[in-house]
């Protein structure tokens, strides 16, 4: 019996050791999975001071200051602005407000970014109680400005952040850069425990103002406005109950291998050597292709199996009916509302919002946040998604367990999307606090046509130039036939 007991004892010890080791591995796997979630604790959008607002009369003065424009360009700009969906309370850079858009300095560009960064980060740290020295990772995305030292380094210096902070400065990624930064952070969370990350997203408008007459580059002057946002993220599960959102999935699509898509929107020089941002005629085609490629990958990850099955059946049945029936009935459409409660759409312009709404079968209620954001803040590039999200929160639409889909487009050409789950009922109006009650507006038309419709009247142009001789170049640049008749 003593010999048997002596033989069994090592086996029991070995079994116990293996059991403990197995439990340890399970615990580590559980901890690893638990700390890979991406929680959005808080975000703060930038609201410039009121003196930087661009009402209709100021926009008209800014346009007429460009002596390179003739009647053709002015009429084009009037048409674009009237149909843009942009209101009279959007914000421009200080240089444009002061009439210095043609002589912007490097310090002007840095000051524009610093005002946005400090304004949003101060609010973010104040609202969360998190110290700048607690931040483990900082990601800054500004597409059109890449100074040295970087903009991210400027933030580290201003807030005296830790020496071991991991810093990333992303440029050139366009209006979809915000979700690129979120994707970078979530990948870092998978290999690091209990991290806090800050994403700062904005765009440099001041040095990118186009003073030429190329219509494809003048579009940017009409659409882009100043704005930005700072976002605090963590994978620390102890913050779970404080978090506003939990990231469920993120999908990125890049069509850069296609020459047409790559060239449709880019910074380049015009025929006179003036630098500007070109928005080409192929842009809608590239955006449509990127959009459907992205949704093709996103849909299986966010939609219930029942909806995917029904869509497959509808598509198969229509294929059996033949091409004539397809033309009569239209292509089968996925019902994204089966898996999404709120749609946070990039405010790239009226055509972007209308196109997405039509393609996804969204109604007026679904598109309201994007339309109202475009009207109030314009196209703030990569930061626009967060203003749309802020509108939803200000209107108390976001309830616990709701699913919010973000969708953005950017140069390259890119389409990025993600899905957030609302972690608790939200009702903070944030940057919308002073105006949320007057939205939604029933009439989004701006007074540009009323104030500047005379551009289409030859006699009115002559009279205007007589009253404002400083704009005599307008009359001089009329079309030859018009010039002869006058």
C-alpha cells in the first residue's frame, strides 16, 4: 500500500499542476479577450468663435475678392452654393475672414490647428477627469498639413505628456481619416492591456484656400469649413459603464489600385501653376464603387442572418425572371435597417447625402442628422461624422443597445465604415447646445440666389460694376458675345 501511495502522489501532483496551468491559460485568454474591446468614453467637437462665421454677404465678398474669376466661374459658384445645403452659420479660417487668404503664412496654419486642438482637448479632459499624462497613445489626423515637428508633437509639448507615449501623425488620408485613426487604435488595443488613447481629427483649411479659376478646384472653397473633434478611447473594462459607445466592427475599402479612382480627387496644380484640391467628374463613380465594395464586406458582419437570407432569395428569384423584370422591378436592396438603428453619414455635400440615402433606402428621419449638420457646420472633412453623432445625441435619439453605423469617404479613393453600440442612454447636446432646439429646419435654402441672382442679368452686372468699380474685372471677363452686345 505504501508503494502504491508513493506512485499515485506524483500523478496527483502532475494532474493538479496541469489543471492549474489550464485554468491559468483560460484566465489569460479571458483577460485578453476582455481587454480587446474598444470603448469610446467621450468626444468633444470644436466650435470656433462667432467672428469666424460665414454669412451670405461675407461669402459673396470673399468670392468677389478673387480677381481671377469671370462670369462663367461666378455663375458656377452661385449654382454650387445655392444647391450645397450649407447654411449661414458655418465657420471659416481667420485668414479668410480677415481677407488674407492669398497670403497665408505657416504660422497661420499652425495657429488654426492649435486653436482646434486645445479647444477640444481641454474640454475632453475636463469632461472625463482624465489627465493628459494618463494617455498612452495619441493619434492625430490632419490631411493637408504635415509640419515638422508634427502636429501630434505639438500636442505632446502643449500638454507635457509622458515620455513613453506612443504617437502617430496621419496625413493625406482625406475625409475618411477619422475612422482610419480609430482602426489604428483598436489594433493597438489587441496587443496592449488597459490603454487610454486620444484621437484628434481635423483639417487645415487656411493654407488650402484656392485663389485660381479652375472650377474643379473652386468646389473645395464652397464646401469645406473649419471644425474638428477629439475622442477618448480605452480597452480598460473598468471604464465599461462610463463609456458612451462600444466598437463592434470596422471595415476599410481602398480603391487606390484603380487609376480613375486614385486621380478623381487630389491636391495638384492647375494650368497656371496654382495649387488647389481637384474634385473630378469621376468622383461620383469612384465613390459609388467604393461604397458598394465596403457595404459588401460590412453587411455580413452587422445584419441578421434572416435579412441576408431574404436578400439572397430575392436576388436569385429576380435572376430567374430575366433582365426585363430586373429593369422593371429594380435591383434587390439590402434592408440595412434590420441591423442598424442610426446612420451617421459623412457630410461631403448634398449629392453625397442624397446618393447614400437613395442607395440604402433611408427616409427623411434617417438622413436628418446629416442634413442638419451640413447646414449648420458644412463639410468639416474627417471631423464631420462626430458633429452628426453629436446631433443624434443632442436630439436624445441614442438609447442603450442602439446600433450606430458611421460611413465616410476620402481621397485615395477610400470608403470606411464602422458600427458602434450605444452603451447607455445619451442626451448631451455638446457643440449643438445653443441651437439644437431650432432643428430640424423645414427650409434649408440659403439666400444666395436672392442676394446674388443679378449675376445672371447682364444689365445688372453693368450697374453693379458702376457702383463697385473695384469689381470692374468681372465685366472685363465676360464671354466675347456678351462683351460685344454690351
